[in-house]
């Protein structure tokens, strides 16, 4: 009975998150934190950040990946399947309607104003998420990780270095750090 209750909850919470979360995958992280970590305590903040990292580095939409991994963490393969379906249905339905009436809403001032307001809300949620993620990095008290974030921001924003190049460089730096750490243990 408990498994059916969990699967039902997963379906409806992922439908809810997918329906009312505008702005992409990073906004979904805050919603998953609220419902999966804070309310239901299915996993903790550290697990959420791992799920977010895997979701970002996997092919596909971050929101769908986050739902799938969260569902898998809660109820295994069935949770993954139900979470994916529940996360895909609302955008599919909404986009079908928008496509059908696009010419009507394209020039509507009220709808454009609502969308601008949603942009501001999404920006606030993303900034809140970034502050929380950086606070978790600072808690680890590793100077390299604390410095990487502002350095990458400066390199991208002021020097327009491609994000893909910066990610690859960060991977090499982190791999080198692990290699040096393991090498020092052997000596």
C-alpha cells in the first residue's frame, strides 16, 4: 500500500512541478528541494545536489532528468517511469494549446506583461538557488572550489570565454586535484 501511495504522490507532485514551474531546469531544483527534501524527506540536500549535477550533465532537459532521478531515488524504476511521464505531460499539453492559438497570443499585451512578470520571478528563483549551491560549496571549506565559481564567472562574463571551454577546464582542474591527492597518499 505504501508503494502505491508513493507512486501516486510522485505522479501528482511531478505533474504539479512540471505544470507550474516556468523558467527551465534550475527552477525545478528549488521545487524538488521543497517537496522531496523539506516536506517528504526522501533524500537530503547533498543527494539533491548530486541529482542536479547528474541531470545537468546528462543529455535531455534538466527538468525531466531531475524528475526521473528523483522518482528513481524514491521508488526505483517504477518511480522513474511515472515521474518522467508526469513531467512530460503538462508541457506537451500546454505547448499543443499555445501552438494552436499562437497567432492570437503573440501580439496580446496582457500575455506579454504576464510573461515579463514570470521572467522576474524565475530570475529570483535562480539567484536563490545559486546562493544556496554556493553556500554548500563554502561549507566544504576547500579553497579551490570556493575560488572556481567567481573565476569562471569573471572569465565568462567579462572575457566572453565559452561556457563549454570553462566546464572542460574545471573538469581538468578537479581531476588534477584528485590525482594529486591520491598521489600524495601513496607517498
